[in-house]
């Protein structure tokens, strides 16, 4: 019975919900980054380098693959060993952009937290119960005198 209770506390505390929200947002955010990479960054890189599509970059290690064959067709050639590095380049650029955006988001959130903490720290602390009681006693003594 203790295990079920402990699991219920874990699931309800928010850890699981926070994780679920993070995964969902991350999935949607990944699609945005894919679009940024494929629609904005890659055309610029392709204009500079001259290759419109990195996913078709490969080296034939063994076998006879005709020059200019698409990667999907080159993989179908019998006995060919293909070193397909182009997709890795695309994924690596995608990862770097995602990491950069996450870093900038965390940095912005940390700056907002620091500003909020500074405002809270600047506010005078609330009087203690003893101070409130002493103030009431003082005010009562003033009215009697």
C-alpha cells in the first residue's frame, strides 16, 4: 500500500505534470526549429555553399553508384556501402539552433527572476508579531495618557 501512496504523491505533486507539459511544448518547439532550419537557415547556407539539399550528401565507400544519384536510390543499389553524412549536418545545425534558442530563453527567464528577486528584496520586511503587539501597546498607552 505504501508504494501506491508514494506513487500517487509523486504524480500529483506536479513532477509528472511539469514533465508532460515540457515534452508537449518541446515537441511543438522542435517543429518550429525544424521549420527555421529548413525554411530559413538552409536556403542561406545553400546559397553560400551551393548545395540546395544536405540530405543527399553522401560518399560511396563500396559499389557502383552512378554520379548524382539521390541518396534513397543510392541505398537501393545492390552491394553498395554508403556513408550518408548530409542528414547529420542538417540535424546538427538543427540541434545547435535549438540549443541556442533554449539558452536564450533560460537566460531571459533568469534575468526576469533576478529583477523580481531584487524588487522583493527591496521591499521592507513585514513587522514581526512582537513588533505589532508592542505598537498596539504603545498606541493604547498614548490614548490613556
